[in-house]
C-alpha cells in the first residue's frame, strides 16, 4: 500500500513539472495571450501597459493602453502621457506625447510673443527678433538697444531704431523729422540767401540737430553779388548794405556819372521789395530829432521809422508819395544825398543843351515828342490804349513801352538815365526846405511842364503826392 502511494505521488509530480502543456487546449495555445504557443506563456510579461493578442500561437502587440506610449520601440509602453494635440505649443507640456516638451513649436507673430505694437514693422521689432520657447513661455531676444526694459517708453532714445517697438521712432524728442532751416534761432537776416532747409535729426540719445547747413553764396545763382531786394544775398549777416559798410560785397546801384565827382541814379528810386506790379512797402524815415546826421532833417514826431533804403534797379515800380525828408534820409543812408536841382538839369541836358530827357542827345532832345521818342506824360503816352480816351498811370522804371525816354550820356558805358522826363516828378533841392519838383509826371498834360529847366513847382519838407518820386546822387561812385 505504501508503495502505491509513493508511486502515485511521483507520477503527479512528473505531470506537474514536465507535462502541464498537455493541459492547454489547442485553441488556447493558438489564441490565449496567457498561454500563447505554450502553456503559461503570458504575452504581457515584461511589457506593462500594452495590449497583446495571440495569433496562431504568436504574441502580437496591439498597441498601448490609453494614456501610455512606447518611446523606444520595445513594446514596453512605459511612458505615461495625456495626449492634447498633434502639434506642440509653448506650454511646458508634451502635447503630442513624443517624449519631448515644447519641441518644434511654431512661434506666433512677434507682436503676440513679445508684446510689441502691431504698428512696429521695422526689422529690429520683427525679422531681427529671436523668438524661442523657454519653460513654457515665449522668450524674445531683441537687437542691442531695443526693448531692453520690456518694450516700455523708457527704452526710446534718439537713433535710427524703434527702441520700444511701438511703431514710432524717436518720440522722446518732439521735433525729430520736422522741417528746419540752417539759420533757425539766429537773428535776422540769419543766413540770408545761403539758408538751406532740412529736418531735425538725432544729435545724441536725447537731442536733435538740424541737418541743414549754410550754403556758400559763391555756389548759388548770381554768386555773392548784393542787390537791393531786402535779402542778404552775400550771406554776411547784412541786408542791402551799401559801399559805406566796406568789404567786398555791397549794393552796386545802377548809376551814371554826370560830372567829375557826381553820380546819379540811372533809374527813379524804388523800394527793395518793389516789383513790376507793386511798389513795395515802408517809409524812408531813418532818424528822429537828435539822432540825425548834420544837415539831415528829422522825421516827424511819432513817426515809425521803417528805415527803407532807396534802390536804383530796372523793371520795378518807382517809389512814389515820398516827402523830401524821406528822400533826404533814404539817400543819406546809402551814402548819397538829394540831387540838387542843378544836378538834375545837368543830367537832363546830357552832353548838349537838351529841352527834354529824350534820346539821342543833340537835336532830338531839343524838339518835342514824336512817335519815335516819347516819355510817360499825359500829353504823349496813353497808359491804356485799349480803353477809350487818354489814360494815365505810373510805369515801371525804364519801361520798354517808352521809346527813347532817357538822357543819352554817350561818353561812358553806363550811359542812360531813364525817365528824367515824365513818369514821376522828382524831388530835387536848391536850399533849406526848398525842393523843386522836376521833369513832369504821368499827370502832366503840357510837355513844356516837363522840360529840363522847368523848376516852377516847389515843395517844402512835408509835401508828398502820388506822382512824385526821387533819385539819389553821390560824390563818389557807390559801386566801388
């Protein structure tokens, strides 16, 4: 009996240790993941979190369980991850469960990533900005000098960059880019004709400077010649200076020499701002009582001193309506004086004994006007022939509408003295407060009233009329 029990025990142990496979069915061996191929062959052993199947006795992976991933291809599926998106975003999370965090993220527009203005389109705020994801946040690397304090207004300095990336440049200096002149801030006349224009540009991080610089008058049309036009033509800080000032540049009026030490304006005097269509503005008063040079009468009390000087230039309306005091002061201001009546007569007579200031000198100036020689007198010139009747009015000095209306001084190159007959009566002087009005005007209806020697119309210092003008005379050449 004992032997039977011992033998049974051995048989059971043998079956248990060596022949258990015989206890698995053919179906289990082919399809059971716990006994795949052989009994007790569990497909999932060593590969947690995976899904297996047994196909015809072979273990086949069916992927991982939800929330787990195989990163190394060994079907272990040990990587736990919550899938959020196929594309990574910058958030410090592995969105696509590839084992990498924030990899391959596409940066958003710089304005969003870096908090810059949509108006900031310059390169230092867009294409030259490095944008990277760091710790789940966008990190921006700007060029030097840009957004050093987080794109705040404190960053802005005056340079070529939009330092705070707000779309504006150099707003820390109010005048950047505005127009300016090279002589801004200087007292008149500044740089005169040599003034140039530009814009305010950066001079330092917090200041600007005008880009315009003073030109050289020698490089400008007309060069450095000073002319009588209310402009500092030679850019020396003086306007319409005469030869009295000295230097190499000054007004050189059109004058004609009529004696050894006597020069006269070749044209009736005009204001510096006169044109062909308007006579200009300003009175000729330069001084008041106590301030005038010896022999020069003072301006009337409470008179504004415009200090307008007298010009002798072609193609301008003459200066009319002056008083003899204005003439005295305006001529003295440029180194001249009121022409004596005898000076006027000498100029009108030219080189012969002329009756009128007609050309050519000789017999022509001794006879009355003709269709070939006439001046602006009411008796000989129709100011507006298109209108019925005889019209009268003032003409520009040396007007080409008049034929041979000048005293012809053939002896010199600057030979002609225009409009001695007609246009405006001219203030001359014979003594203290005695000012004969010579030459007739556009109102003169009898030619005899405009002869070289007709000196019967006399004014005092305060007289003025709209058909009265003047010339200046000099004892030395004002052009030298």
